């Protein structure tokens, strides 16, 4: 992923504001490769996430939504045009 000067590490409370999923659900998504991986910050277990990766993940969800809506509309138009 392209890094820029606006990227920073965010902690769980800020991540929860951006993505209101439970910690356990986020963990499951990470393990399945469907959410950005956490970054281990120290050996004691403190972790964070890349803000840019989280924002990119959100944008990808929006793009999927738009693609699904467009696909639905095309399918519906075809059904309505049937004789």
C-alpha cells in the first residue's frame, strides 16, 4: 500500500469509531484476511492499525456496495424487458 504523510497508527477506541464492530469480530476478519492486520507496537501486547489501511478498507466496502447496486439494477432491467 502506498504510504503518505497522513498515515498514522490508531488505537482500538478510534478504530471502533470508524468501524463499529466488536473487537472479536475485527479479530475474526483479520484472521480471515478480510480486514487490515493489526500492528504489534510492543512485546506486551499493545497494538494499533494503520489509519490509511482502515480508510481504504472502508472505501472498498463502499465500492462493493455501488457495484452490487449497479448489478441489481442491470438484472432488474433485463427482467422487466422480457416479453
